[in-house]
């Protein structure tokens, strides 16, 4: 089993480097710098090619066409862990891990390595989005080449998943769903969201999650950290498990639970959310636009005064990916995309809310839902 998984991971990395070579050829890049940091939405590009990302610090993968890639970190601890856990043989560190003051020593070394290759055009992933100003300023001033933002190229590379990647995403989602099922026994009136989240966290971490977001909330907009506020007697509860497993894949599973007898207006909101998710599952396929997915969600709020808490969904894989499921969006779903859809409703007064999440593999004639569970409300 272990050998089979390692073989699959090796094939995935081979596919990724081949895509990068093709992207560099199209964009006429002689060298690439990939930036990442140890937090959601910023770890993915670094993990995608390096197989490791620090807890809070920065990391870089540099790749000069025709040469072996190099991973750079700024602590000996990250150097050691990247050697143990990562996918790049040549790992180096410069600095002592100071996350407050200057890290110029690291930037100097990276710029020197790139300049030694005499490139004409260098792409930096995260140049205009993730890099701090001092990083941006240093690289654009000291790299002796045309330096441009390569984030769009990376987004295109990550957009379509191979069957090997999809198999590992299924494994990640299975852990999220196993953890999610714990909510059924954990959610009770009078218990705090902290108590409940702790039980779900135990299952997720015990199953191999390396980072988690556990949400359990009876108010609007479920995206809040667990608190010591107890759940009330008659409540609609939104519960989510979002996690990264050791393979780096970010997945999310969410649903609705009812305690006691919430007001009719609350249940109307909940039922609209369920109906929206059921329709989304039926219509997703390659060729439709993200705006059409959004329209299917909005259709079920007709007659209800509803506010949307966050966008309707997004691509997933190693971190958050494109496309974004947004109103009037013209991006088309393509076969091999993996997307999370999560309608997120609040009532007009922003007193109650409802959200459900599932992850789908987009296919030519439909979508594969990774969830084995019903979207129906669970009554406790």
C-alpha cells in the first residue's frame, strides 16, 4: 500500500513539473520563483512543488530551466523538515527565522542564484499578491532580468487535476466527512462551540489532518472561531469541517443540524439552502458557467429576503484554486476541475444563517459528489 501511494505521488510530481516546463515555454520564462507561507490561501503553490510548507514562515522554490529545483527556507528547523517531508533534494536555509525583522539574507541568496543563470525573463509566483512590499522591492531591483508576475500561470497549472490527484483528494475528503459525522453526537443544546469543535478536531487530527478549520455556529455567517457561547434550545446550527491532510489537499464538508423547534422563518432559510445544494449537484458539468451555478443557488431564495455571506464556492486542490463561483461569472467549468460549492445564506436581519458544502469533481456529463451523506437537515 505504502509503495503504491509513493508511486502515485511520484507520478503526480512528474506531471506537475512537466506542466511547469510547458508553462515556462509558453510564457518565455527562463526561471521561476515560487513563494509560499504557512497559512491557508498562501501555502498551496509552495506545497504544490516543494511538498512542504513552514508553519508561519516563508519559503521559496526556485527553478531555472534545465537545472534541478532548489527550496529555500530561513530556519534550520524548516531545512530539516523539508528534507524529511518535502519533494526537492536540494534544500537550503539562510537566516534564523525572524518573522518580524528583515529577511534580506534569504532574498540576497535567491537573487544571486537566479542571476548566476543569466536569465532574460523571470516569473515570480505571488509577486503582486502574496509577497510583502520589501520582498517585491528587493527582487524587482536586484534580479538582473525582466521580472514579471507568474501567478496566473500557476493558477492555470493547478486548475485541472489528474486522476491521481483526484484519488488523493477523495482520501482527504473521506477524512473530512468522517470528522463531520462526529457533529451528530457532539451537537447538543447548552454545549459550547468550543466543546463541540474539540471533539471534531480530535477525529480530524487523529486521522492525519495537518491543519483544520472547525466551525459550529447557530448565528449567521458561520466563519468564526469556536467560542464559549452555549447553543440554545431551539436553533439551526451550521457545522463545517475544513482540513488539509498530509498530501496537502484542502477540502470542506458542511451541513445543517436542528435543535428543538426553530421558528418557521429560520426553517424556510434552511430548506432553501438544502434545495439549492440539491440542484447544484444535478446541474454541475463541464461547459456550464460559474454564473449558472450561482443562478441555481439564487433561484431558491426567491420570496425570501436573503443576504449572501461569502461567495458561492471555489476550486479546491492544493489550497484554494480557481474558478470562483460568483454571480454573473463567465468562467466555464472544465472536465477535471475539483470545486467546492457552499451556498451561504443569512436572513435580512442577520440573526440566523444556513450553509452547506460539498466537493465535486467536474465531469463531461455531470459531477461526482465526494460526499456520501445526504444534504438533508439532521434533526437532533
